[in-house]
C-alpha cells in the first residue's frame, strides 16, 4: 500500500509540474509580443538546423523599411524569400473557446478575416519587386492552426495561394527548407560545373597555342635541316673541285714557261 501511495504521490507531483508548464505556455501565447518571440525562436531553430548560415538572415530590414523575421538568400530565380513568423492566435483561441455554434461561427469569420489581413500584409510588405522573390512564407508555429485552416477555411488558403503567400507549419516548413537546401546544393554544383567548363575551355586554348608553337618549331627545324644539307652540298662541291686541281702539273708548267725566256737571253750575247 505504501508503495502505491508513493507512486500516486510522484504522479501527482508530475501532473502539477505539467500543469505549471502548460500554464506558462498559455501565458506565453496570451502575450502577443512573447508569442511573436516564441514563433521567431521556433523559426530560427528550424532554419538554422537545415540551411547553411551563409544563406540565412534574421530581423532583416528591406529597402521599403519593413523588417522581415527571416530572409533566405536564394539565387535568382526565385531570389531571396521572406518567412514571417507572426500569426493571429487571439481569434483562433476565441473560435476554439466558443460555447455554441453561433458564437463559433462569428469567431470563425473573425479568424478568417484576421488571417486574410495578415496574408495581405505579408504580400504587401515582403514581396518587393527587384529585391525579393515573388512569393513569401507565412509560418504558423502550430500544426493545429495549420490543419484548421486547410480543413475549414479553403477560401483563405486559396487567397493566400493567389497572393503567393505560402502558409507553412513546422512540419511543412521542415520539408520546404529541405527542398531549398537541395536547390542550393544544385546551384553550387552548377557553379562548380561552370568553373570546370571554363577551365577546360582555357586548357583547350592553351593546348591549341602549344600545337601552333610546336608546328612553328618543327618548321624551323626543317628549315635548319635544309640549310645544313645545302651547306654540306656546297662543301662537297668545293672539295671535289679542289681535288681536280693538279698542283704538281701547275708547278711544272710554270717552270717550262720560264726556261725559254732564259735561253733567249744567252743567245743574244
């Protein structure tokens, strides 16, 4: 019995702790500024866990003066895309707390109007021609609100789609971010492929110039070979001509020509 009482006591303390945590969470979500910070923290954790830090920026001021909760710097197209982390929780809570169908119907209309207003604000503030992508993301840090929108507020979702404001929950944002990560990897691969292609084109140019210079060198060698061959031919001819000259006969002929001249001189005396 004592053991059972001890277990019940531990369970009671656990329930009290959980109740305090739930109460703290409700207090957090009841404060609009704190709720916005909660959504931004959740958004920050999701984005930084999936995307490289170089492409993520938080609390960025655009050229129109609007501050974006998160900016993902994607290459064009599509270009940088904004994620907004604010959401209209008050009207959703009023709708959930409605005691009868009439009150719930009025709360549902208010909820739809609030979400539509927020969607239009996102489209007007965070889709900037020439600066951002032609779309933006509206982050709802609640799967319940996301499911409620898509289940019972099709007109709101369709209007968001028309304005190119994509509504995402933690789960769908996780999938979207992984898709963006794959896009970034593909872009980096294409950039590297482009660099390799440029280097190959440059290498082909270098090889072409090398071939031209080798051809020029071959022609120079061929010309030098022909010149050396012609010099050898001239040398051979000169040596043959020199070999036909009989120096001894040339010397005897000179002596014979001188002898008559000497005899004529003696007879005169």
